[in-house]
């Protein structure tokens, strides 16, 4: 082999050895400088702690930058590795080429090798060994540096941020706690912990961490932004605004800060300022938002080949907080919209939700909120459109929520059939206790307590410990006549939750409905003592006082409720009811007028109250005017149409307009027992007995399992099912022997079923209760006549004519029907005879 080749190989080995040594020295120097820098930062941190001052962001920025630089692989050392392995490869090629050009034949037997061959092989082995040692040293120094940096405080920051970005919040919090022990004077640590705790829904702990960060440095931007977000969620808009105003000037123009500030202004009622500020944010160039570094790229990641400059922990957490702040801002706008609804400012609420949707198009929650606002504003098509958009492409949970909320919107609009249909559809998609509960309320409102009870039991099957549901169950038990079970359940809830105002409210309502005023008085006193600031309890307590004849005390309680926050319109119409009950009609109408005219969620109740007051006062035209308005405000509520039909019957008799109202009510709810009963009365007054009986039979078919004995008795009478009516009425009279109304109905039922002796005895008992009772005296006379005791009957009829005059004639015209009376002709002849004899 040519000696020049051997010389070249020796030179290559010398160069390689030099490069390996140079790279090793350079790498160690880089490592030592980085670690010395890290040690310097630690010393600064310890000094800051001992001096009681906060570690500045600038100090952390400097150390972050130093560590980022240390993580970057030295390009000279890296290229040195590439170079000496290239030299080794060239040496191998050169040796191979030289051997091929020599005339000698290569053999694997070392005894046959020449001196040059030994020299070449030796140089190649040394070259490979030196290259391998250099590469191993390069990797060792690199791994040693990274492991030491990962164990540093700022390495923990990186890991904590990475855990936070992947949703491992508890792991991130654990690392942050470790970091706080190492760096107790660094505000960022506490701001980061505050943000994590906020996300974990631990608000009190979060606020404490933000406060610690701000105590260390009052102008810490990340902590101020985080606490502002926290305060905004908690409803402290002024506190949030104070924090944002305290930010350094360099941070106040950031998009996320402006969003939060606009939301705080909105919450404080400074709507024009807020809209201007938030609109400017919306119009901003998207690059402003992009400048907020993504969480995953906030810090130099674990990739050792990254060539991008790092973001500091401060900037990273700032980005995270502002991204969350944007969500808080939108949430705040929707909260404000709901507050506008609670103030009956529906137009403003729609504007609020629309504004929020412009910033977050397609947000399903906002769409549902605006849909409900449209429903409240009477814009049903727009509302349905928003609900449809909220359900489009949604999962089962979101569809079930939207259907449930649309059902609630229909319920509020008075459309019972649509409400029940939506609640039922929601249950088919995803059974929830909320949907069962809402459908139960709808059934209760429709007078179907058995169906309501079935649904409330289903709701309790899914949420067995919900006291509100249990209270409603107790109320429904009372509605079905199970008063003992109802009271026992109400009492059980009271013992467990003595400050449960809702339980007291429903219990008092149940007691009032069955006329247990004394029991209601005792419970009312207990309820007000347990919940002294609950306005609704004061209002129902006022109703209890009113029914007990304590008018002035009732009015005082209503005034106290108003001072506690009860709506003015609600207080006004309830006060009017109290005054009307005391026959102070002028005062009652004066009190309710404003509530009946001005828009509010209580206007409908106020209108119905004024209509009844005017009706009692004899102002039937005024009462009809109120009902005309009510049918426009509540077009889908059957009870309003029934009420107007009844009033028209009172004013003008069985007219076509009255019939149209009853039929419209049945169009809205074909199973309306009230509408069917009044339709039966309409046909009865019209003289169409077969139609009256048909309507009554239809009503009766809906009351097969009814616990409403009074309502059932009336329907049985309308249906001419006298024996069954007698059985039910006998039970009622046994419980209340002096109940004049039901005594008369029982006596009439006896008479119409040919049980004249029992009828006469019952009518006589009724006369003993009130000798001036026209119904009782007339009924007794008719019963005597049907027993063909004509002389006695004529004398009784003559007394009626003399005592009541035209009223007696009116009674006979409206109560004696051939279809009802078994001996109608005999009775008619006796009545006519009594007139001749007195003539």
C-alpha cells in the first residue's frame, strides 16, 4: 500500500481526535454556564424570599431565556460529530481504494499482512474508537444537561403547564404546590394555582391564591386578570373592573382584557360603554387574538430540536387566563340577558343574547336563551327557529335539554298540548328528572293530579333526595284528597329542612285549597319565623290572614313582602284580592289598575283579578273588556276562554259567542273538564238536555279516578246519573252537615230519582238552616207537588209568589225541566194553580 495513504489516514485520525476533544470541552462549558446561570437564579430567588420581596417577572424572563438557550444543541458540536464520522468514512474508503490499487491480494490471515496493512487497520480501529467515544460523550453531556434543567424550578413550570394543557389539573396543581415551596416569592405561581383552582370549581381557594399573588406584587397582571375573571363569575362586577383598571398600561389594550372589562361594565349597567368597548373588540383584526400564544405552545416544549424562541411562563398563563376570560365574558352576557328577562325587559334581553351570539355563533346555550326570550315576547316563530338551531347536529343530551326548555317556553305561553308534547319527546330522547317534573307541573295545571303524581314519582326515582320534588308530591297528594299523607310528607320535609321556604309555600297553598284556615295560620307563623326574608311566604301568609278575616294584617304582610323584594304588580293584585274579599271594591280596583295595565309577568294575574272585582261590583262590561285583553295575552290558555264564555252567559244568556268561547277552549285542550262542564251548563240553559248530558258524560269519563268529590258530584248531576250523585253528595254532606249548597243538590237528586220522602226531609233541613232560602223553599214545594199532595204544594207555591215575586217566577223558568222531573206535568199544574188563586 502506498505510504502516502498511510500518512493521510494518520492525519485524519489526528484531526478527529482534535475535534472530539474540542467538542467535549465546548459542550461541558455550555452545560456549566447554563447550570451556573440556573444557580444564580436560585440564589436570586432565595435572596428575594429573605428580603420579603416578590420575584419579578423580569428575573424569571431572564432565567427562562437562559434555560431555553441552554436547551438548544450547540450547532458547532453537532456539526463536529457529523464531520469526524465523515472523516472516518473517508478513511475507510481511502484504505479500500488503496488496497485495491496495490498489486497484493488481501488475506484475512494476519501472518500474511504487510507492515503497511497493519498500520492502516490500526489507524482505522483507532478512528472508529475515537469517533464512538466522542459521540457517546456528546450524548452524555446533552442528557446530563437536560436532566438537570428538568429538575430545576423552571423545568417544573414547564411540566405543570403541560399537565394543565392536557387536562391533568390535579397533577398540575401538585407540581404548582411543589413550585410554591421552592419559589415562595414568585406571584406567578399563586396566579397559576388560582387559575387551576378556578377550573376545578374551588372558588374560595382560588381567590385566596390570587390574593396572595397580588399581595406579593400589586400590579401582577396575570393575578389581576385571573381575579377579575373570578370576581365576574361570582357577580362582583365592580371588583372585577377595579382589578382590570389596576393592570399595567401595557396590558390594558389586550383583546382578552377588553372583553372582560366590557363584560364587567355590562354587568354594572353601563351598557353603552360596554357595547362600545365590546364592539371594538369584535371589529379588531384577528391577529390581535392570535397574538395570545396557544397553551400548548406557550413554553418551549419537550422537543429538544425546537428552533423557536420560547414564551415565558408569565405570557403562557396570561394567554390561558384570557382564553378562559373570553368564555366568562360570554357567560356574563348571557347572565345579563337572563336578568333582563327577570325584569320583564324582554327586548333588551333579546339584544343581549344576540350580541353574545355575534361573538360566539352557534352557541347552543345562548340560542336556547334567546329562543325563550322570543317566546316571552310572543315571537313564537323566531323562538322555534332558535330552538331548532340549538338542536341541529346536537347530541342526545343537548337535544333533550332543548326540548325540555322549549316545553317550558310553551308552558309559559299557555300552550299545554305543545308543552306536554315537548316534555314527552325530551323524555323519549333522554329520561331526566327535570322533564318528568315539568310535565308533572303541566298535568297539575290542567287539573290532572293523578297523572302529575305519576310523573313526580318518576322524577323522584331519578332524584330521590330532592326536597322540592318531595314538596310537590305532598301538594299533589293533597290535590287527590290524601290530606293526611300530604301533611305527613310536608312535615317530614320541614323537620329535615326547617328553612325550606318552598315547602312552606306549597303546604300553605294545600291547606288554603281545602279551607283549613286555622291550620294554615299556625303554619304561616312558623314559616315566617323560619324564613323571615322570603317575600313569597309573606304574600301567601297575607292570603291566609285574608281568609281568616284579618284584612288589615293581610295588607300589612303584603307591604312587608314588597319591601322584601316582591314585585310591585304581584303585591298590587294580591292586595286587590284581599280588599275585594272585604267588599272594598273601589279600593281593590284602584290597587290593581296599574298592575293590570303595565307589562309584567304578573299582568295576566292582575287582569284576571280586576275582571273578578269588576264582575262582583256589577261592572260586567269592564270585566268583559279585561277578559278580551286576557285572551290576546294568553291565547293558548283554555281557562281564559272558559271564563269569558261564563261571563257572556251571565250577561246575555246562552249566546253563540259564549258557545264559541267554550268550543275554542276545548280546541286548545280537548280534555278540559272545566270547559266540558260549562258547555253542559250552556246546553242546559239553552234547553238542549241531550247535548247537556252528552257534555257531562264526556267530562265524567275524564274523572273516573277523581278524588275531587265536589266536582264529581256536579258532573254526575249534569249527566242525570242521580243514584251515583246521591252517593257522592251524601258523603260530602256527612262531612259538612250545614253545607247548604250540597244539601240542596242532594235533595234535588233525591227528587229527580223519585225518592220524594228523602228529598222532602233534606229540603226541610235546608229550610231550617235558612228560612229565606228561595232554592230550599222552592225545592220543598216541588217535592211536595211530585208526591201529588196538591193542596200543600199550591200553598207552598203561593208563599213563594208572595215572598219572592218575580224571582220565584224566574226560578221556576230556569229550574223546572220536563226531562228532569218525573212528574213535571203535576208540578206545572200546581204552580199555575197557585197563581190563579192569588190572582
